[in-house]
């Protein structure tokens, strides 16, 4: 369902805010990441019984202050989003829903279960997870690994598939490990039929990439 003119104005204000706030951010979590997630969320939402305004606001604000760039503070993003939405006179119940989505959207390790759910969270979470998969997901993973000065790969450092939430947040393992600890797990954690369908191709591409990486790493020239 199309947004009203007043709702579209709120979205436009939100876009301006996000572009400004993330202009100097890490480039795997910048405006272009937000735009891809926003566009994908709108695509998925077409086939889901959701509140379109909540989906779009949450997609645009979901990484407004990612905890990994703020000393692990998981409340700075929800707080910043709430303050902004209040400043443009968004209804309190909508703000609360958007804040809950931001608070619960992220992957927090293989054993962590979310305490909140809604159709809107399902849509935005699928969109965000899809951007962590496929060719763009691979590019983002290695960009962030370079940003954190992590090894590409180390054969003696094995992926930890049973990390707690705190272990996941503190991990500084090689980037290749991240595929096994998160990215390859996403296909089976998609929420919506559209998200699940889109994830299949992107998952297969990552598997192909890892097979090629392994072959080249172990080749004898």
C-alpha cells in the first residue's frame, strides 16, 4: 500500500537524516547499505501484511548507530532513532515499534534468540540479512575485516559455531571464519517467503566463493 503524502514527507526527512549521520561511517554500513536494505524491504513488504511506514522507517534507521562502532552499546541506535523520530512528530506507538525492530534486528551469534517479533521486523530483518549475503555480502565482509585489520584466513583458527552473544561481539577471528559463524547460517533463518527465495541464490554464490578460495589457498603453483 502506498504511503500518504504526509508519510512520504516523514520518509524523506528520515533519508536526509540518515545520509547526514552516516556520511563518514564505515563503508560497509553507510548510506548505500541503508538504501539497499530499504529498497529490499519495500520489495518484500509488497507480499506481507505489514505497516509500510514502520517497515520503511525501521529499514532506514536500523544501522543509525551500530553497536560495533560504539563500544558495544546496543542502546545508542534505538535511542538515537527515537530522538529523531520524536523530533519530526512521528506517533509514539510507531516510534516504539521502530525502536524494537532496531533493538532486535541484528544477528548476535548462533545461539541467541530474539525476545521480540513482528511482521515488520521479519521483513526488515530479511532485507538486512540479504545484504550480508551474495556478492555484496562477500565485499562487505572483507571490507569490514580490513577496517578491523583482521586476517583473511588462518588454517589453525577454526570457526566457532557455538559462540555466546558476548563471544560473538568480541570476536576478532579471520574474515573467512565469519562466513561459517554467520553468513552461511542466514539462508535458514529467513522469515518471509520472498526473503527465503532471494537467499537461495546468494547463499549458493557464497558457497561457490568459499570453495574457490579453499582451492586457491591450498593450490601448489
